[in-house]
């Protein structure tokens, strides 16, 4: 019972983080489309790549926890 509760809590936290990251990625993409300055684009691209990598890690963890 305690393991199930812990797992459900972890899944809930991971899903919440996943939603936050998806929103962040979309905001960055929209912002990049509206930016003309190359320096700003480079910086936003770096942020976008970092967010996508974290999203991938969260989704992998979520898959592992859900299968356990």
C-alpha cells in the first residue's frame, strides 16, 4: 500500500513537470519565431534544447515508474 501511494505521488509529480516543460517548450518556440536578433535566438535555442532534454528525461522516468 505504501509503495503504491509513493508511486502514484511520483507519477503525479512527473506528469506535472512534464506539463510544465511542454508549456515551456511551446513558449520558447513561439518566442523564437518572433525574435529577429541572432544573439537572442542563440540563447533561446540553448534554453529550448535544455528544456527538451529535461522533458525527455522526465518522460523516460515516467515510463519506468508506470511500468513498475
